[in-house]
C-alpha cells in the first residue's frame, strides 16, 4: 500500500484567520538544559489542515469524540476542479459532476480540489491574501447535493469551504468587496446573497457531515481519482475542531 500525505505542513509561523491570535510555541524543556525537549503549543484548532466537527456550527451536531473512526475513512473521489477555478470563482454543481472521474456514490468521501493550495504558506507562490481572502468556493447547490448523497466528509484545499466573501472576510475587508464588485460589475448582494454567509458550514453541520479544510501535501498526485481517504483528528470529547492528518491510501 502506498500512503499519499494530503496534509499541509504545520508550524508556528503559518498565517491564521485574521480574527484569530497567532500561534505560540514555547520550550518547556530543552536538550541542552534538561536533556529532553518538551514544547507548549497555544493555537486555535482551525490552523493548517484541520477538521470542522458538526458541533462547530450546530449546537446538536456531533463533537469529535462522537465521530466514529470508520466515518472518517472510506473510498471517495478527489474531483479536480483546477480547470474551472479562479479568483473568487463560485463553481456550480454541473461543473463538479462534469469533472468527477466517475459518479459520486452514496456514502462517498468527496474532496473538491481547486489548486488553491499553491498559495499556501509553504509554497514559493505563497500569497496569504489570495489564499485566505480571494479563494473560490462551491455554490450552495453543490453542498446540498453532497449532503443528499450522505457523504462521509467533504474536503477542500481552501481556507474555508465557503466562498471567501461568504465568510467574515466580507465584513473585515471592504476594500476586497469593492474589488470583487468591480470585477463582477454587480453589487455583491446580487452574486453572493447574505443568506449564503457560512451556508456550506451550517448545511453540513446540521446534517452531521464533517468538513476538512486546508488540504495540501501531495494532493495533485491523486487528483481526478477514486482512492481510499482517511482523516485522523484527536478523539476529543466536546471538541469542535482539530488539527488533523489526512492521507490517501493506494493499493
């Protein structure tokens, strides 16, 4: 079996969402002083490759301690959307189905691969504003379809499964809203209604479908393929999210 790592490297210098504090890593013990290394890490769990448990957006949704491990491992599709995704692109269900290597089955795992990982903090083409604030996202009809298919989880190589201007970025960066409206030639409310704000997170959470965000690593190796996919977060009672290792398993 060949293991393909789909996890973005994690580190204390990586950027985080603007509403969150920076990551802090300090030494408790060191080799030269104590003959062992022990570190203290202070971080929110929505950094790097991570899982959003349903409880993140739904009071009655499952927390991490309630998600069986078998629900996080299964066969599924890595749908290669790179040909149709660009800055702030809202991709539609027909595009997803057209680029799927085969029909999506009930109970699949689905990864929506946009190529946006090329802007993450580990890449030579790193661009934090483009990565967090100008990324594409699925139209709500895509998430509605996947929820109806009872998928195990939905993953993407984006900072958020929602379009970046359907997140708090829209409230915190009016300059980018103006840039988006100039690009589209229409008021943002006509192309991205306020009712879509965090829609994809709420829809999945209320149906107990976890989200995996900031996928990376060797994702391009398995693009456009059906593979076995596994996500391995903490078994955390009450946890609403967790930094996570994600892999594709190939025979």
